């Protein structure tokens, strides 16, 4: 099962980057932006949790026309264009519990990781999140609700 992401509170005017990667990507991954591609729009993206880089949050639209797939199967294939958000303070997102390593619970702080988030084990500064709830989504199961501080 792929990672399920819900953009709970993201501004309509949020900064979105067009991205393309050399590897398959799941929604919820943090990406480091690289070179502008030949199309003049998309940037090469590499999974990363390095908060000293300008990280973006991968959340492509999981639209598929295949009969046997749904949002829980969505993977952005290598070489295909997707979208990633520049997160800012106050954004709230929900992400599959499986994409938060370390067993985060309400009240924990989480930090970016190449596969989603990781529970913070020390004091954090810069881009991070506060787990404000654990919810059950009818489609995806347990979801970790995270309020971002950038």
C-alpha cells in the first residue's frame, strides 16, 4: 500500500513546484530540488530529509484510470511529472501512519525524512511538525495529523 496524503489546510495560493525524479516516488516524501529540466518548468527532485536544503513535500494528484488501482496504490513513476509543495508555518497535513517512523503519537514533534516524517529524538528547529491528532480515515486507516512549523 502506498502512502496516503490529505492536504488538510494548505492555502489556495500555496507555492507548488513541478517535479520529476529518477526514482519512483510516493506521496508524502520530502524532496530536495535540483536542476531545472529541459521543459523549463519541472525541477529534478531527490528524496531527502536534510532540513538545511530547500525541501518540498511531494503530493501529486493520485489520479488513475486503471480498473484495478486506487489512491492507495498511487506511485509517481520515475520520469513522470508530479507536484510538490513548499510547506509553511500553519499548514496542516494528514499522512498514513506507516510514513511516520518512530511511532509518533499526539503531542510528538516530527521532522522531515526521505520517506515522510520521523519522530524527533532531540530538540528541533527549522522545518518540523507537531502531531496534533491521530485519526482513522475510512479509505487509508490510521492517519497522523501534523501541523507544520517552517
